[in-house]
C-alpha cells in the first residue's frame, strides 16, 4: 500500500493516533480556521410553562378509568386468535 493511501485510510489512522495528532498540530490549514466557543447547553432552550389549565387537564385524564379496548369482541370475531390471547 502506498504512503498516500496509508495516510488517507481512516482505519490505518486509527491505529496510529499520535501521527494524527502531530499532523493536526503542524497543519497550517487547521491553524487558519477561525474558531469560536459555542455553549448551547448552558441554558435550556425549552421554556418552563406553568399552565394551570394543562395541569388540570392532565389530572382529569389520569383520573379516568381505562377504556375497554374491545379485545373480547375481536377474539369472538376471530376464533383462531382466541388461543393466542
């Protein structure tokens, strides 16, 4: 394998991380890139909502009994599935 193919093969580069780091440190192209520090996780992007209507609605929904799914009727219509359920 030629040295150019070896240098560009990412799997070979994973075996020699020191060579990659030294190449990055001496790269004029990488030094020329302008950079800035972005910290998007410092503050939450989703605002906290204190909505009493939403809380009341959630409380009503959670207090309700579960609805009948009608699985018994389905099993009667499909007798072959009764053994499975």
